[in-house]
C-alpha cells in the first residue's frame, strides 16, 4: 500500500479487539508494560493533582479504550467520548452497558487503583467511569466542528491520546486538527495530549496504519502559536536497541497545556 492511510482506512480495517490485545495487555513484556505504566502514571498525576478538574471532559478519538479515562473520572463529572469508526463506538458502548467481552480491563484497572493509593476496589473504579460517561459521539478531527452535527458546549478539558498523529497526513493537517479540537475547549481550560513521537506506522494485526512522525518541539510550538501555555511535557524514550515490528516510534509523550483566556 502507498500513501497515508486516513480515516476511511480506520472505518474499514481497524479491529478493536486486536488493537486492545496488542497494545493494552499487561504481559510481563517490559517495554509494553513500561510504556503503559508511563501513560497511566502521568495521567494519574495530572488528573489527581487538583489543578485539572471541572464539569466536563471531552475525549477525542477514544477508540475502544478506557485506560486513559480511569483517572480523569476522578476529576470530571461528565465525560464525553468520541470516535470516527462505528465499530469503536459500538465497542465502547458495549463496555459502557457492561456487555463487552472483547477485552479484560481488570489488570489495568488494578494498576490505576494502586497508582491512586489503593483506596477503592477496581470494580468500583470501573463503575465510576461508567457513571461519568454521558455521551458516545461520532467525531472527525478533520472537521471544523469535530462532533458535527452535534454542537457541544465548550468543555473544561479536552483529552486526546494517539489520535492526531494517527490521522493527520502532514503538519498542516495536524495544526488544523489541533485548532478543530480546540474549539471544544473553554478559554482557561486544559488540553491533555498523549501519543507517539517519531512514529511512521503501527500495526493492528496484519493491517498497517500510517502515522505522522511528529516531535515534541513541533507539538509545543504549534500549541503556543494557536494560543496555549505549555504546563508540562513528560517523555518516555524507547530503550536503545529496542526494535519493534508493530510500530517505529522513538518516544511517547504526555503533555498538559492551558488554553489562554
Ligand atoms: C491509535 S487509535 C487511539 C485510540 C485511543 N485514543 C487510545 O489511546 O487507545 C486512533 C483512533 O483514532 C480514531 N480516528 C481515526 N480517524 C479519526 C478522525 N478523523 N477523527 C477522530 N478520530 C479518528 C480511530 O478510529 C482510532 O480509534
């Protein structure tokens, strides 16, 4: 296949079960586990800091995943999730109605509960996320209103993990997508982005998805240019000599920024 695989490729070929089994199973494999621990730890720090909280959080490009929302539900009353593909939204909805059998989230739930001090049992944490999610919407970050035809009010926080670099074919698209998702955020609100740096592809089973190999500097400068202050950026560098055939990222990042009022 040649060219950048865009949103239609996701609609046709993105398999939620294989995606979750490939990237979210704590398997005792140190690289995969370390990377997941990095993301979960940094999101737990951000959402338990007391500084990033409010009524509503909108998650963009949720996929079939819940891991990135587990700490967010401590800080936001309402969580709106969104994704481009029908299958991902159906799978999320199945998890929401407690009917999903495609993935066992309990190891990740237990890990997040431990990170947060072990005060609540993991099943209670899962229920509290279910209670917080109020809408599962179709979304396209390449549209000026990503949730078109639904007009959402501006939220206190916008979160997006591994989405922009997976969907945008070049830097111009990436900046346009940042502007698009930014329309969903109140002035003074927080943007939390997490994802891969230097990545050109990843695979889900036998299917290859393109990625835009962004740098942390590019993301920071783009955000500053469209009206954000950067609060923190944490990096997970891929260990030297580690060759992965399912993705070629050089690092992962978790970034917190604030939209200027
Ligand atoms: C790598 S997955 C990330 C999923 C999830 N956020 C996570 O961290 O596991 C990329 C997601 O972007 C979604 N996506 C593809 N095209 C999109 C678009 N135009 N707008 C919004 N999301 C899109 C895909 O359906 C997929 O769920």
